[in-house]
């Protein structure tokens, strides 16, 4: 057993048993951050804070929500929204955070793509990030089922039906997922379990993995500079803070992170109090009715781009294109063949690729919301084909990129 001495303080007592000083150094005061990064690097912290807001507001909603097909709609729209003091506030915080978290995730992802932060040594940061994206998507979808309104019911019906379409014909799987022939009590109960227990646990584990994956390669920087963190940290600790290229995470860099979080929270609570409508679909204010299909069934804005990749093709090709869109981002570190971990602006053809992909996904999102008729379906088809071609072209574009 280790040697223990009489403790001189509570901190010393804990230190002997939990090595808190060492943990504090590894996680905070000797966690080195490059000086040359901009506000976009605060998005990770903004995401962590938004997830905390989702957890806290979700716990309050859980105190009154009833996971029962007879009561769910009323427990949300009457009990929480009208009877419980400030129930509306927790619901608006939860709904707005669920939408805004995807906006920040997309900004965070595209920052990573622009600066090449998924390259050699950082693959696990990227892969754990993509796993977070998938689990967040499942979390949002399962949460959308819970108010048991018209959109909950019909979105649940359409998405689970995907497995029975075209050549797939996995009707047994669809029944197995639903626990019934149509979305009903078994369906609501299992999506409730996923939403409040299994997926949040998975997200917390994945955030831990994402942070751990950052520890060895360290965060990238906006100049594509290769920094020797050991040398720069020694300089800093020796007192040469001005010429060292790094600073401590806590409290130095964290103060900058928290300033961005502060601006974000002003924007966030402005949305919660004055613009919450965008996060609540009007069709979902009608209780679920299996005999009345809504005129247009479309997902939330953050799923529209991948929905639009499914829609313009014939069933089987659409399913393949949809499957492709779901996995292709994970493979980015291996599809980009260039070793250059520098901003896209210095990478020639890759820069054009980056902006085309971003614009294409915005077009797909806009078309996904519109009914698939006339011009819109043609634009949707062109954008979906362009999405696939862009990814197929990536290895060829990056293979011959000059080393910078
Ligand atoms: C909601 C969950 C997420 C949280 C809480 C989170 C948190 C963080 C934090 C705190 C950082 C370090 C600081 C920064 O660069 O912002 C980071 C970096 C990173 N994240 Fe995430 N992230 C999440 C989702 C994602 C997703 C979906 C991706 C995309 C695949 C991703 C990819 C990355 C990459 C590539 C870096 C490295 C940036 C660099 O080295 O410069 N993250 N993340």
C-alpha cells in the first residue's frame, strides 16, 4: 500500500488519496492551448454548455411528463405548458437548445473540416465527434416522439418505414423497432427510455472520449502551424510567457471561452423568450391521430439535407444515397489524401471543394423543406447528385495536392 502521512489540510488529505493536484494539472493548469486560435474554437465549450442546459431542463420536464399514449400530449401541452409554474420556460429552453445544438454542431464540424483538424493524429477526435453527431440525432428524434402530437406520430411512422422500403423490405425489423404494427404504446415507451436514459448516458461517455482524444494531439490552430507543445510549455513555465506559443487552459484560455459562451447565452435566451416558435412545429400541437395523415411530413431543419438526399431518387437508389450520406462524413480523415493540416484557403482545389459542399448542404436543406414539385425537385436532384460526386471526387482532388 502507498505511504500516507498525517494530512495538513482537507486538500492534502484528498491529494494523498485522489491525486487531485495532478488531475487539476492534466485537465486545466497544464493543459496547453495554442495562442493562435479564434472564437470558432469556443464552439466545443458552447456545445458542452448547451448539453448541460438540455440535461437540466430535461430533468425538470421529466417530473411532469407522462410516457403514456393517452396522457403524453396533455402532460406536455396542458400540465407543463399551463399548470406548472414556469413549465413553459423549461419546455422552451429544452426545445430551443435541441435545435440550436445542431446549428453549433454544424459550425463546429465545418470549422474542423476547414482547418483540417481531423488529420493524422486527430482521427479519433473526428470519429468520436461523428459518433456524437449520430447519438445527438437519435436523441433529437426520440425526443420528438415524446409529445405524441401529429408530427411525432407521423415522423415516427415515416422514419421506421424506411427499413421496409424498396429492395430492403425488412418488415419484420420495422415491427421489431415499433414493438407493434404501428407506432403505439410500446413504441412510445421504448423511445422514452432511449431519450431519457440510454442515449444521454452514451452522449456523456462519448463526450469523455472526445475530450480524451484531444489530450495527446492537442487542439489544432488557425495557421496550420506544427507546435512542439513540450518545448513551448517549458518556455511558459520558465516565465517566458510572451514568446511561448501556448497558454494554460485554466484560467487563461477558459476566460476567453467563457466570454464566447456569454455572448451565446444572450443569443440563446433571446430565442427562448422571443423566438421560441421556430423550435416547435405547429402541426405537433394536434394530438397524434393514426387516421389523419398531415399534408406535408418533413423532419426538423437539421435533418433536411439528408432527407433531401433520399427523396429525389427512385426508392432503391434513394436508400443507397441516404445510407451513403449517413456514413461518409466519418470517413473524411481517410478520404482526404493530402497530409496538409492547414486552413482550406491555402489548399487550392480543396478550398473550392469545401465551399461547394457547404453551399450544397444549404441548398439541400432549403429544398428538403419545400414540397417535391417542379423546379424544387429538379434543384433537389441536382444538389443530391452533387453531394455524392463531391465526396467521390475528394480523394482524387487531394491526392496530388502540393505539400505546403
Ligand atoms: C455535442 C458534442 C460535442 C462536444 C461537447 C464537443 C466538444 C469539443 C471541445 C470542447 C473541443 C476542443 C475545443 C474546440 O475545438 O472547440 C472539440 C474539438 C473538436 N471537435 Fe468536438 N464536440 C462535440 C461534437 C463534435 C462533432 C459532431 C464533431 C465532428 C465530427 C467534432 C469534431 C471535433 C474536432 C475535429 C475537434 C478538434 C478541433 C481542433 O483540434 O482544432 N466535435 N470538441
